[in-house]
């Protein structure tokens, strides 16, 4: 339905939907994303919906696993953050990364991280200070940029998601122990909601 009138931009864009974000304990968060070989209209729509969902949740990044799709697709926008970040060459944000790879990690940063799939949990995580991102855009063009600070952190967090890795896996042992009860409760809540029909499944029925 959303694609019947693509030539009317305002209708096309107003059709973006906010998707349900999968929470800790959902098995899709542990799946490695499939490589995207062809950018279909469904992938474009998914990317647009992910951007909308990320902004609605006040996030700076969102991976496809977080809206229930194990695909190599993520969106990032740190442009409104007060935390320092750098990008060379500078590309407009949000950036949409298809099949991203991280290359040449350098330096180290330790900072607070949270995750839209793990609400109310935050912890210091060690990441590379600088990293090169290589990916395709939605036109299938190769893009490469070097990033630092928060953008480098976001890229590492999101690419982890695409490989089924969560930031809780990168916490130090003491932090993980202190959060174990909270994570267990969240996992239990998530598992209790599985099996019920959700907005997410209906929204993505065409994929
Ligand atoms: Zn996350």
C-alpha cells in the first residue's frame, strides 16, 4: 500500500512508521544479520522506518535486529549530540549503512553507553577512539569514512548488533554481575510477550 503513490513524495514520507523496538531477551538480537545483496523498495522503506523509530526513541543509532530483522542494515545520527565526534569526509546524517565493515581501529575511549533494546541500563564501555567505516548506501554505492568520539562509539555499538553482540557483553565482569538481576527481569518480561501478535510483525509482513 505504501508504494502505490511513490511519485507523491509527501504521501510516501508520511507513510513512515514507528516500529516496535525489540527488547533484551528477544532471540533476534542474538542473530547475525544477513548480507543485503539487492536494495529493494522494502529495504528502502525499512531504512526510512528505522530512522523514524530511532528519532522517536531519541536514539543516535538503530540496527535492523532492533526492529526484528536480522539484516546487515543500520542507521546512525549523532549530529544533535553535545558529545564530541568527528567524521572525515563529512557525510549528511542520518547515515544509512548497508553491509558495514569496521576497519583500522585505533586508540581507546571509555564512556557511558546505553541501548534502546535494554532500557534503563547504562555502563562504561571501552571502544576504539577512531575507526574507519566501509559500507554501501541505499543506492548501492560504496561509502567510506573515518570517525572518532561518539560517532565511532555508535558505529561500533551498531555493528556489534549486526553481529548479534550486545553492549552488555562488553561490560566488565563486576558491572555485569551488578546488573544481572535487572537483565534477567527484562529477559523474562520480553520472553513473556513473545508469541503474542505484535504491531512489529504486521508492519513487516512484506519482508
Ligand atoms: Zn543498542
